[in-house]
C-alpha cells in the first residue's frame, strides 16, 4: 500500500498566496501545432460532417447539371482607317489608327456583351418567335421545387410578345462571352448553350453583326442623331435666352450686384456656437459640484468632505483651531475633570468653532448655488444672441440663394446649347464617311464536346470548400465551447491554480463498482493515485498545514461528494485520523453513501445539543475514517451550520482529528455554502470535465469573499482518460498511455 504523505498536522492554517503562473506556463508567442492538432481531434466529428456534406452537395449539383456546349468565333479590329473628316471634340481621332489603346479594345468587348447588341442579334435570328421563348415555361429551380411540396403549382400564362423578346435578349446576353486574344487586336466571341447548333448559330450572328451590321447601324444612327441634335439645339437656344433674361430681371428687381454670402454673420454665428458650448460645459460643471455637495449633506455629512470646503482657507484655519481646542479639552478633562470651569469654557469655545465651520460650509454651498445661477443666465443670454444672429443670416441670404440658382441655370443652359451646336456641326461633316471597324477572321463550327460541367474542377473546388468550411466549423465550435478540458483551461481562462484530475472510473478500471470502493479495493490503481495526487496538490497550494478542507463546486452533479469521500478514505488508508462531515443539508450526499440507521443522530443533533459527538460519528471500517452524517429526517436549519456552534464543533474536531473534510453544498444555488467555506483552512473547487461552463465557475468565484476564503484551486472530475489521452494536449493525463504501466 502506498504510504500517505504526512502534511495535515495541527496548527492554524496560513492564507494561501495568489496563484502565479510559472515561467514554463506563460504562453509563448508562437503557434503550438500539437495544441491545434488536439483541437482538431476534439472536433473531428463536426469537421467530417461539414466536409462530407459540402462534398456530397457539390457532386450532386455537378451530376445534375445539363451538359453545355461552347462555340467560338474570331473577329479582328481594323487598326488602319483613312481620315475622311476632322476629329470631333472629345472623340477618338480617325487619322490612321495604327495603335488603338487597350481601353478602346476593352470598350469593344463590352459593346459585344451589351444588352443593345444582344437585342440586335436576337432580332436578326428571330429568337423572340422561337418556341423556347413563346411556349409555356414551367417554373424551375430549387426554390420552386421546395415550395411545390407545400403549395399547389402556380398557373403559368403564355408569354406575351414583350416577355418573349425580353427573355430572348436575356438568354443571348447571358450566354455570350467576348475576350481579347492576348495583346493582339483579335477578339474571341463565344456562346454557350445546351444545343451545340444553336450555340454556333448565335455566335456567328454576333460576329456578322459586329462587322457588317455595325457599319449599317452606324450610318442610320449618324443620320438620326444629326436630325435629333438640330432639333435639340434649337430648343436649348430658346431655354438659354429665357434663363439669361430671368437672371437679369432678378438682379434689377432686388438690386443685387454681387453673389457673395454674408461671411461676417457666419463667423459671428460660429463664435456664438463656441461660446454656447463653453457656457453649457461650465453650467454642467457648476451643477455637478452643487448637486454633489448637496447630496453629501443629505447623506449625513457635516460638510467636511465637500470639495469646495476642503479648499477653503477659512475652513482649514477653523479646523486647525478646532484640533488645538480638542487637544486642550482632552488635556484639561484629564487634569481637572469634566465639570471644571476651564473645561466648560474650552468646550464652549469648541462648540463656537464648530458652529463657525458649519456656517462657513453653508456659505460655500450658497456660493456654489449662486455660481450655478450665473452660469444659467450666461447660457440663456448667449443662446438668445445666437438665435438672433441666425435669423439675421437667414434673411440676408434669402435673396442671394435665389440669385445663385438663376445664375447657375443660366450658365448650364448656355453651356448645354453651345455643346449641342458644336456637335451638330461635326455630325453634318461626318454624314456618308462611315467605315467598318472590324472584320471576321473565323466563323464558329458546331461543337461536339461539352464544356460544362467540369467534373474534375468541381470536385477540387468542393473538396477545398469542404475542407475550409469544415475547419471553420471546427474552430467556431471550439471557440463556442465553454467547458474545461485541461489544466491550461483552468489556469488561463479562470486564473486559478489547477489541482489535478479525478478520472472517470470506467476509463481506468472495470473491476471497481464505485469510486469510493476503488480507493480501498484497488489502492494501486490510477484512480486511487489521482486522489493522492489531489492531496499533494492541496498541500503545495496551502503552503502551510491545513486541517479543515472544504470541497465545493459551482453547480450540482459535479462529483463534489464523490471527491470528498474518496479524499477522506485515501487519507484514512494512509493512517491519518480523518473525519468527513456532511455539510450539504439538502442532498445529504455523504449520508446516503453510509446508509446509516434512520434513528441515528447526525450533525444537526450535535449542533443543537441533542446528541453527543461520539454518538453521531460513524466509522468507515474499510479505511478507518470517521463520518459525521446528517440524519435522514432532520429538519433544515441553515443558521446552525454557519453560526458559532459550528465553529465550536470544528474546534472540537481539530483537537481530535488530523484532517477534517467538509462536503459542502454548491456555491451558486446555496448561500450557506459560501459561508461554510470561510470556516475551512482551505477550499477546493471541483468542476466536471467538459461539462461545467467556465462562466458558471467564474460567477461562483465572484460570490466568494476573497479576504475570508483560502482557495487552493480547482480540480477536474469525471475525466475520461481514454479521450483525454487522445485530444487533451497540455494536461498530465495526455501522457496516460506512457505511464499507465505503473498502476496495478
């Protein structure tokens, strides 16, 4: 049998110093690959779920796609054209374009992909009358498929001529693609469709429309634009003359010779705004001081702590006299007694000084109130002046604003008219001089191999997406997890010492029926060794002998009672004189473990004086520990547990036993547990592995009076060693497979 560590002697417990991480425990500024791998192994299930889901969805969508064919035609830009007319203002020159810019080529690409060009192609091929656009089209898509399960399919009407045309144009525009071939002046025009013959037919029409159709369209557009510009220029000339006349009439009517604003008034308003802001800040400060002083007086203060009174030289002088007289009164009283005339006279003088101090403080408060009223008056005056200046500015600027509008309208009308007049003259010179901009290099043949879907590319993309989203899901799940897995979690997230791990019994042995029985039946097992390790950790955390050890938790079902019983039994087997006290008045966890007689007295009877300590104690014959249970039919009386009688009982137990283990109630739901922890030399928190939220323990620790409770640290309970050894990197149990041969 392992020899017990003799650390629990007599004497008073010393306060436990705050936990400070050792140098090796401080986080290093690097990525720990093993910690990432451990996290990944913990979340392998969610990673595989997301990865496989995305992969399956991608493959299903890929194989459900209809094969698409792409036809390609080539056209070339004519880089040399004769200069027949002068270049217009703002236009690209037509003089021997030997090197068109990249922007020009990109513009031609966008023209081919434009809606207007798609309209020309659709009209030339008579696509609006094609059956695929004129026949009834059933709604398709995932949304339609989902809604069909819950609602009846909508009635579909035959498309109108406008709807058929719009559908054809959209179909053509969505399917066409135009790109530049490297840095040449050749353009690739491609079209994709499920019908290879239709794809070739449409892309060849794009090539013809861009070459032959563009020239004819350019001629018609030039004639139409010239006539339109002539009409528009005449209309704009009339508008300009009307706008100029309106501006001149308004200037004469309002006697305005300048359009400049009243900058002086605007500057005054800016200055007043700054002054108002400063006045509001000063008023807020004065009101805050006055309200603070009055609140101090209402709370029972004599004015000693009023800020203005503390800075008053008069009050300071009176305080000095008051201190001198107080010393004199004390000296005279000691020498002559309280009824001596000199003592009475000195007391009278002291009362007079007290009254003067009170009057001076009242005067200080009055000055604060007067200062606040002055600040209010100043703010009101500045606000009124600001309002007047703003009204004056609005009146002065009303006429100027309207004049600016008229002048701007006049300028815009004149500029627009002149631009149209120039454009009209250019269009007249250009009529009949149009030239083709491109020629066909190669017409498309009917494709025989589908280009979509690309199964290999889709497989790679879905694999990458699945892997990425799986990692993101794993990391998000880990970040949202609030349980405690390793000692690093306790020390880094809670800032509390980690005392050790109590394993789940089934993860280290299959022969023991319960954790308490494993202590006596298998003293050399990994479970029994973990309890001894917990004893050693409590010793090192205490820095001094601790006789009374309280075991508690934040919530119920954390393994608190089991840990208390196992710890006490381990001490008993080591030869310690130990007593286990059941302090959980609601659950009676330790008492249920003993299964004592129903009429046997317990802790509450001893505290009431109804039974002796000897009569209530129960011996654990297997380990030699003593247990002070709670009677099964005992009435709840929490005041006895936290009162002086409990202190007396603990003193009696200290004289008789080496160690006293208190099994208390959880801290969060039971207030008595917090007070019981203050009676112990050292307190130990237990948290259930990967179940207890860290915020629950943090809330429990905030409720504890740190000046009265000596917290040794936190221990993890019900740790599944098999899982911890796989993904609990950073914890001592991570290396369980390396040292498990030491256990029997």
